[in-house]
């Protein structure tokens, strides 16, 4: 099921789009920190759904997130 889970970006509100990007950037940065720069190429939507589901079950609040630095992939 590689690449099956994707957001419907034209239907997401601005707030949900920002949350989705926060999860995507967090996954990418965590992969870089734990496994090196080259590991970032495995960042995909399927791995991202684990982050979304984990946060939903943990009940974290949005103010618990950190701000990421500049990234060429986010523009």
C-alpha cells in the first residue's frame, strides 16, 4: 500500500493543511536526525499516517509543536 494514503488538498481547510504539513516536516526531520540526510527520501504519506494516528491517540495539543527551520522542500 505504498503511497495510497494521501490528503485531498483541495478539500482541506487551512488549519488542517498546516497540521498535515507539520506532521510531514516532523517525520522528515526525525528521519534526518535519527538516520542521516539520505534517510529523508523514504518520507511518504504512508509513514506519515502513523504520526497522525499516534498524535490522535496521545491527545497532544498543537501548542506542543516546535517550529522547523527553513527547508527547500517546503519552499
